[in-house]
């Protein structure tokens, strides 16, 4: 017998996907037509995390400039926020810091 594994969208943190959808102009992510619909509790958890990080406001809109900048950085929202608020983002060493965070992220996920 084959073991049925739920799609990745139903098992993962949705905050990065929600942030990208918001940056693309899709405001109502709860009604977005996902290929395999994630549980609503995962969507709500992602929205709560983004609100806590100040990436979205109380209306669910992307904040400017923080939320938009977080969406532009190819990292998890928590790491993107820490990079922005540390001041390193506009520093000449930002690329080295990106590489360091990416390496650490790979260590954690493996």
C-alpha cells in the first residue's frame, strides 16, 4: 500500500506564501483559489504571524515600506524582518549576511 502524504501547501508555514500574494496585489488570501486548499487554521496562523511582524496592518493590507521590503527579500518573514531591523539590509555587507542566514536555514531544515 502507498502512504498518502498531504500536499506541501497543507503541511507548511503559509506566512511566506501569504506575504508574496499580498505583494502581488491579492488582498483576500482566505478566498484565494489554491491548487490544494490549505486548512484555514494555517492561513489564519500565517496572517497572525505577519501582523505580529508588522508586515500587514489591522486591515490585512501590506505595510509600506516594511511589508513590501520583507516580500522582496527571499527569506522567511521572521528572518527578513530581523535583517531589515538590524540595519544590515542597507549595509555593504548585506550579501554576506544573506549567505550566512541561508546557510543557517539549510542546516535547520535538514
